[in-house]
């Protein structure tokens, strides 16, 4: 039998998904989980503790899938792919993303801090390679602001994480950060995004099917061929 802790986490996920933008009350969470308030307090301290646990678990699952995607060896392509995956997570998990970023007290959600730390490491790699034309602190703030704005707009409009808005914002960000225009090949881009999302829908494939699909997608991403505007690249050498 599932524990009270597990039932509370699952109840929170369901309620947040059913009513994005609205945080359920402690009573609603307990009733949906079939437990009393003391159980929630015992495991999480209070409602915010439960919401933070739900957000952290979902983001940790996403990071595990993201880190499983092999790097191409092209730092710009890998950074662009990371943007795609982040936007995809936000669009797929609108309620959790809002908890991470839209609340005034978002710093209490460690998932947002983890996301920023991951982003900073990626930007530091660009800086170490001489590809970043602004400071890491400014680049972190700019990237975070653009990602939140992009996801928020896509959620509001019902847009796609791989649609024209997300692609245009990514291109604008990359140009501002590096002075270079870069676009992933659409097939490689799609393969990386699908590989990052595998495991987000348990039971969709058998273990053997998922392993085979991962093998095919890894082959595509490991042999990615980023497409770059040569004129722009040459002008910035």
C-alpha cells in the first residue's frame, strides 16, 4: 500500500495539473490523498513543504533525463539543446513551473536554485571556451528571464515548446550571448528533445522498447550537425 507521503505527493500533482495557476489548500490536499492534516505536517512540515517536494521530484526526474542526453561536442549546440529541454519541461509542467518561478517567494523552491546552478555551469563552459561575450552573471540573469518569459507566454497561448516563438527567442538569446547565429538541425533537435522526455510517461513503452528507442535517438544526437550562419560566424572571429 502506498504511504501517506506518497499519496500526498500524487494528490498534489493531480490537483496542480487539474487547476494550473491555483494552489490547493491543505484541506483539499489531505482530502484528495485520503489522509489527515497531521500526516502532511509529519512528512512535510506544512503545505509549502509538500509543494516543494513535488516540484523537486519532478525537476529531478527531468534533470536525470536531460543529463542522459549525450553532448555533441559543440558547446553552442549543447547549450541551445538545453534551452529546448528547459522550455519543454515548463510547457509540459505548467503548474510546477509556476511554483518554481512565478511566486514572490520562489527562492524557497530549491528546484529553481538547481536550475540556475545548472544554467550557470553551462554558461561557464561557454565563457571558458571564449564563446560568451557578456559576463556569466549577466548571461545567467538574461537566460533565466528569457526562458521564464518564453514558457509563460507559451503556456498562456497554448503554444508548443518547439514552435516558432521558442525558436525565435532561442536564436535571439544565442545571438546576444555569443554574437553568433546558430540553429540545430531540425531532426537532431527533435531527437534530443524526445530523448530528454523519455521516462516522463511511465508505462508508455516496455523496457526493451524504451532501450531500443534510446539507442536510436542517441545515435542521432551523437552525430548531430549544427547548422551555423557562416557569414555571421566569420564576422565574429
